[in-house]
């Protein structure tokens, strides 16, 4: 099980959206509504047996659908109360696309994975049912999320500029930040997995970066949890590797250079994207524009 931890940016929650009108049908139409429900019920009883070959596959995968879709709806509901529904939906969609990047990369190497699961204030994760066979595969599974997640943030940013929608630019900034944070080379974060193909000793500066974040944000329990979960990997650096571990970390120099270029190039691109979007958001705030979900 690999867990993706997210640190949420400090945003001032906007006022809650106005309540929606009731969806209950007018009293004069309740008999008509019951009639339609009765007719649908009879159709299900009459044809349910003939359509079971279509219903059974849906029932079979219902737990997977609920596991991912249900947790997504829960996260959207929680963040809607904090930032408004537009920002909440955009945020969770960006998070979903990030996780889909991991899923696609794992599938390319024949690894079995579970559906993404979303946890409010923590982020999202997918369960790897098969362990990566070597550091090259683990690095690709790790970088797959930031690659697709960064591309999604770039599309969101471009749409915001073309349409003049500052909310999309704000979402793009969040997407850039989330993917950059996950590239920190520590523990079970994406950067920690990528470091297995570069040099596991990158976990040491990663621990320093996370320690600095814990020092400056002592109230953020997610950062402390990441540090705690990373300790076993840090300790493993100072003991002799087994033959199996030695084979796991053996990759071709060309593979190491390729992954290094992708990793550090993506870090630079995300930092630049954050800078550009931050400048645009500061300009919007200077004009007095209210951006839902931002300070």
C-alpha cells in the first residue's frame, strides 16, 4: 500500500454557496411520480432476469466504483464547505489525474493496482498489489503521477489564461504545488520512489527538506507523519544490502540519466509554473478580484 500525503495550502475559506432549491416535486405531482416509480419497478421485475448478464458485471465492480467514487464525493463535500464547490471539484479532479498517472504507469509494467482512494486532508493513494521488480519500474510508477498531474495543471493554467478565469489559474497553482511537494525525495512520496533509480542517498537531503518544513509548520501533522514513515528507509542506507536488494537497485546508466533528466526537469518546470501563476494571481488580487478558494 502506498500512501500519498498532501499538505493543503493555507487558504481563507470563502463564504458558503447559497442553498440550492429543493428537488422535491410539488405536492400536486406526487401521485404522478409514484406512478412512474411503480412502472419502473414492474419493468425491473419483468426483465431483470433477462438483463442479469448486464447487471452482474456492474454489481461485481460496485465495491471498486464506490471505493473510488464514494471517497471522491466525500472529499468534494468536505472541501466545498471550506473553499466552495467550484474550487473543491477542480482540486479533486487534479488529484484524481495525478493518481491516474501512477495507475497508468503501473499498468504499463504489468503491475496490479487498486482504484484510487481519497482521504480529506491527507490526499489520495492507490494500492500496489504487485511490488515493482526493480528500481527502474518503481521510479516510473513514482514519476507517472507528477507527469500526468503536472500536465493537467498546465492545461488548467492555459484554460484560465485563454478564458480569463482566475479560478483556473488558482487551481493550476495548487496543482503545480502538489506535484512539486510530492517530488520531495523522501519515504513513500513520489520523489522517494524516483530516488531509488537515481541514488537512495537522495533520501537524506529529502529528510532535511521535510525537517525544515516541519520546523516552519510544526502544526502540520502530515509532514511529521511523512518523516516518521521515512525513518525505515533512512536506516536501510546504513546497513549492508542483501543480494536481492542489490539486484533491485541495479539499473543501466542510460536509465539513470533518463530518469534524472525527467525528475529535475519536472522540478524546474513546476517551480516556474508556480512563479508565473503566482504573479498572475497577485495581479488579479491587486485589481480587487475575488478568487474563490484563495487568500
